[in-house]
């Protein structure tokens, strides 16, 4: 009698997944998953060099088709990432908070239309997104950072509890060159309310 043996299926580590992108209400904002109809508002915001120059992966000029291409990936439901549209009560898209799995690490990114700067919206939105994320992924270390000439964004991160972990050079598409980047990280235990 011959005994047949079959190879055991390989065990693979489960990919960390915070679940579907939520809708989050704050005192003044609604954070929601992006829609394809957000393309024009995104293109208008990221077409402003004062916004795009602070982001590593945004080309200049930035067009509605660039936004549509990005939105197709974000709305397809195949990524574990959260990309939350920051909206006011009238559902006007004013910015984005993204929590993205890159190279096995969770990374935070965010931007806000320049006409909404200085009102505390970024702090409110980023805190709400991170707090919800840590409810689902409490053991995660969240990585982020800012360009060295973006003092406002560094203050926001430090206010939320991010610690500086180093400095690197990052290529910025909008600036077409290398830019000093202050690297930061945050754990659930260190998150502070702004």
C-alpha cells in the first residue's frame, strides 16, 4: 500500500488590515471615503503650488486627470489603506488624510486646501483619523514626517504626540529635487488630543 502525502500549505503572516475606510464625524468636519466626483476639488487644491510643494508624490502641474487616476486606485477597494476626504458640513472636499501601508509600515500623510489653513481643521481631521485607526490597530507604530521647511506641519505632529526619529533626503516631484525630510513616528499610547 502506498501512502500519499501532500505538502502542507505554507503559513503566511496575515497582512495587517484596519478594515474598510470609515466615516468619521468631528465637531466641525466629516471624514469620509473618497468618491470619483472629488477629482475636480482635489485637482484645484493640489494645483496650488503652496500645497503641492509640501508633498513628495504630487506632480506639478496637477490636473483633474491626475486626480481621477489616483481616485480609481483609492476607490477600487483592493488596498488596505484609508484615504479619507476631509469635508465640511456641506460635503465640500477640502483635503485628505491618508493611512497607507508601504513597505510593511503604516504611514500617515495629509494635506489641506490652502484657503482652510490656520483654522485648526488639519489637527482636528488628523487626530480623528489616527484615533479611529488606533482603535482598530492598537499595536501599530505609525510613521510620518514633514519637509524641514514645513514648520506648521511639524508643530501639528508634535502636538499630537509624534516623536522625531531622524532626518532623510526625499525626492519631491513638485520641487523636482531632493528635500530634507524630518521623520516621525507615533504609537497609540503617545497620541494626544490637540
